[in-house]
């Protein structure tokens, strides 16, 4: 039935309800006014059915259907039939015109309805001022209620539109977050695999034990990258957890896999928002990736300072002690990517040469701790 209503403009439910209401009320009103008004006959029933038929097609023919219902109402009154039942259809159509946004047409037809009712009153000799004011009041009240319903309907539609836009925006941000996560995971682990593979190839003949260690690191890194990718992509599944795929509690694992000489120091401790913890982890990860790529053999220092208003992340290396295997590799997006992560949280990131090596310093704002 809903498809019929959308495709052909028919409104069968409203038409059926109004038809039943007018016939039932018409029977009661005719019996109650039997001494002053005419009894219902086939002509009267036919006139009462014109209004519901007009409601049935009012979406396709708004002006014609409203005029037809008003004309049938006037003919019903002129025929001397009972007051009451014929008023329902014009009122419903005026209400529907306003709610559907055809306000000018609705108010013009409301004026025509008022004029026709007042004209009928003068025609039958009913020139009571209070009666005319009562008719005006009822029509105005109907139109005001219709306008209020229209406003509420438009506001609800606007809220739904805003909610849909917000949902689309959040979905877009989640896709960007997943893309960034995948980039960081792949960049770090593939760089690590490349370095360790190059090391294994170099040592496989002269130092097979160190080559074995490099190959074990490759195995662990490849397993890790598969697990991280699976974790990131799980957010596409319904009901999947939205927690970050990596946190600062896994820094020891990250350092162990990196194959670098890393000193980790934490100053203070406090709970961190998930987005801050994830950004800090990725900044450290990318910094270690850059150190392994451009400064092999260097000593690396990672320092985390948990302040009241910010988390300070400092990663520095002492400079390369042997030729860099991947010094010419990479997309060059590592430092801009880290800076974007910090900026997205309202923080800052500075990276550059320092004391013969390289240093990355990020400051990520934190909310005040609640006691």
C-alpha cells in the first residue's frame, strides 16, 4: 500500500477513515436533527463520499480535490441535510495542504471555506454575529494547529538530516582513521622486515646465528602485521569493538621487535584517553621505524612524561653507526603523518637533527584528572 501511495499519489488509509467517520457521524447527526433537517438519502450519502474520494487523490490534484470536497460540503448543507458530517473532509484537506507545505493554497482555500459557510448562513437567514465569529475561530484554530504540526514535522526532518550527516561524517572519519592505522602498521612492519631480511642475507654465510635471529624477527613482524591488520579491519564488522589496536602498554613488544638498542623511560603515570594513547604509540612506532631505516646501529631513547595537562613523547637517536639499508626508501610521509596525529588532538610535534642524531618531540594535551 505504501508503494501505491508513493507511485500514484493515493492516500487510501486517510480516505477510508474519513469515509467511515462521515457516514457514521452522518447517521447519528441525521437522527439527532431529524425534526429540523432532512434524513439521509442516496444523494446525501453520495455527497458524503465525495470528500473521501478527494482525499484519496489530493496528492496529485491538491486544488481540484479541495475544491470538490468544499463544493460537496456546500451542496450537502444546501440540500438541508444534518450539520456536522460534511465538515470533516474540507477540514482534513486544509490540514493536509498545510502539513505538506502547500501553505498559500491552503490559506486561500481556508478563506474560500469561510466565505462559503458565511454565505450559506446569510442565505438561510442565520446572521448571528457570534455564529459567524465561531466559524472564523474554528477555521483559524484548524489552520494554526496545522501550521504547528508542519513546523514540528520540518524540525524533526531537519534533526534527522543533521543526524544522518553526522553519521556519514563519523563513518568518513573512521575510514580515515583505519587508513592511517593501516599505513602506520604496514610502514613499520614492512620496513622492519626489509631491514632484517637485508641483515639476514648479509650474515647468512659468515654468521648464521645472527641471521637466524633476523629471520625470527621477520617471522614475528609478519605475524604482528597480519594481526594488526585484522584488528583494524574488524571495525568494519557489525558490533566489532572500537578500541584502539595498539596502546602504550605494548611499547616493550614494539621495542623488542624493532631490533634497535632502545632505552625506555616513563616519568609519572596516569590513565590516558584512547585516542591520545593510540597517537603516542604510533608516534613512537614511526620514530623507531625512521631510526631503523636511517640510523642503523644507533642508540635510541624513548621518554614518556605524564603531566597534568599533557603527555610529552620524546624519541631521539645518537646517529647511524653503519650504512643505512633503507635510507633512500619510504614515502616521506612519516613525519607529516606524526604531525597530523598530534595536530588532530590539539597538540604539537617537532622533529629534526639533534646532537648528531635525530629527535622527535610530541606534546599531546590531556584532560584534567578527576578525583
